[in-house]
C-alpha cells in the first residue's frame, strides 16, 4: 500500500465481483464438507461413547490431540501424503470439528431423562428406536449448539487453507498480504466474519425450530 492510496479501492471490488463470489462459494463448500463429514463421524463415535462410557476417554483424547495440533503444522504433516489438495484441507478441517461435536453428541444423549427411556421401553420401543425417535431428537438442541461452535471455528480455519491453495475467502487475505494491498485483505477478512455471523444466526434459528419445547 503506497502513501495516499485509499484503504479500500471500490473499483477493484467492482472489477472482481465474480472472483469474490466464486471464492465465497468455495468457502461455503469447504465448510459444508468439513461439517458434514465431522458430524457423521461424531454421531457414530458419540453414540458409541454414550453407550460404552469406557471408550469416551480414549475417543475424546484422540480428538483432543488432533484439536491441539496447530493448523499449519497439521497441513505440513499431511502435504507429503496428500499434496496441496482438497483432501489435505478437509482432513485438517474435519479434525478440528471432532472434539466439539463428539462431546456435544454424548452430552445430549446423556441429558435425556432415564424415565423417558424407561417409558419408551415400556411402550415396546427397541434400543434403535429409542435412539432415533427419543434420544437424538431430545439431544438436538445440545448437538446444534456444538455445530454452531464447530461452524464458526471451521469458517475461520478455512481461511488458513489458502496457504495450500484451498482457502476460499482466505485467498484474498493472502493476496493482500503478499501484495501489500489492503483492499483484498479487508474484503477477505470482512466477508469471513460476515459469513460466520450469518451462519451462526441461521443455526440459532434452526436450533429454535427443532426444539420448540426449549423455546416455550
């Protein structure tokens, strides 16, 4: 950025609207894949841990180790095996969702009152029916709360994957830093924050919609 140059060049933004839209979609896709895969894995592991408390400690320990590895270090470890690819980005992003989501899945299932389960058994529900018709629906509020945290975390981490060529809006942040040009940097950072706030607001509405009893 040269002296006297404006902080934001609107002509640059207007000339790159198509690229901005494309990077925004890429950011959403990267986030959506990570959350979808992370939620599927966490549901399976969380249900298993809730059914067998002895495995809860080891499962959360492994997820915790993955969560504490710095993102750049994790990508560096993966690159020799998976290259500068979408797979590398998603392995890292999914890893950071697991601890949050597994804990919330287990907490949600364990929060279901024992008398509710007993009533369901008395009505002839099988163990699988109790899980899918009673436990998971009642646990949705806690699970979605975990998804909110994981979503915001993932949206922020997606920007880091720009360093391996998969960054969505992070591309503009890296570009702005490399070129000492504030406009793309501000565009990337601002849209990332706006995206996180918007996604969180939508998830809050979803949480209220699927848990009307909590709202009442």
